[in-house]
């Protein structure tokens, strides 16, 4: 049976991973970005309307004012409409979702490994601390990559303009002066990443202390006091 200290460290690591899963799950279900553009009927050059997109990973809202002529609010299926637009935006959006799914899988694996280690001592197997390091570090790296890819998709591609143009019809509007802000869901990736690193740190601190203790117990006999070696 593992010591109380080991059980505590691994249970705290499992808790950190579990909280990370909850945060990421909430983040994936809420708003990730908001984009606003000035809008005009094609060829008019009178940009007196606005188009605003509030986007999640899967669904979004399209709010328009005099764009191109009337206003309204509609629901947008992000992946479906990006699939119709094609190009880099749909690829990047799908890649972000795929990476986040892998993050959830990695965190779930971390929870199972840490719970297993809290009741047993599988040091020599893939279910030991090494398994946790691999799963949690992979989840942290993939979440960081998802952050970069999503920022690129929202700010550096025509993702938002493509959605608006696809919804209103081809060659129906001109769009200028896009501004974009990241939403709550996007920022949830930051605490998720930190919690994965914390899960690693908690186990590493225990392993380092245990390794140091084993080294002290296995010191060569020449380090022993001369009085002891005489007997």
C-alpha cells in the first residue's frame, strides 16, 4: 500500500486534472470570440450598417443592423457554414476542436492514472508517474497549440467575413473594419493549461522527495562515521 503522503499527492493531482476537465468542458460550451464589421450593400460604399458574430466552437449568433438593408438576429452553425466557405478557416476550426477533444482524453487518462497510483505502487509500468507526465504534458501542449490556432483563425483569416457573406448570400455585401475580441471559452484554456502543469508538479514533488530519501538510505558505507565502520 502507498504511504499517506503519496496518496495525498496523487489525489490532489487527480483533483487538479478533474477541475481542468470541468473548466475545459464549460469553455467548449460557451462563447469563444466576437467579431464586429461595418457593412454595406455590394457596390454602394455606404457603410452605415454593422454585422456582429458571437461565435462558440459549434454554434454562434449573427446580429445585423442595416446589413445590407434590414436587421435581425440568427443562429449560426459554425462548422456547417465554414464547410460551405471552405479554405483555411474550416481546417483550423476543425483542428482546434480535435485538439481539445484530445485534451479531454489526456486529462481523463491523467485522472485514472493518479487514482490508480493513490492505491497502489505501479512504479515500473506505464501507469506510474511517467504515464501522468506524458498525458498531462501532452494535454497542456495541445491546449497551448489550440490557443495559437484559434487566435490565428479569428484574426488572420477571413473566417468572420466568410460566415457573414455565406449567410447573406454571395456578392451581396461589402465588409470593412473588422474588430475581434476573444470570449470566455477561449480564456478558459489558460487555467486548463495551468492545472495540467500543477497536476504534474504535485506528483513530481512527491517523486523528488521519495528519490532523495532513497538516495540517503543507500549511501555508500565509506560515508558512514569511522566509529560505526570499526564494528
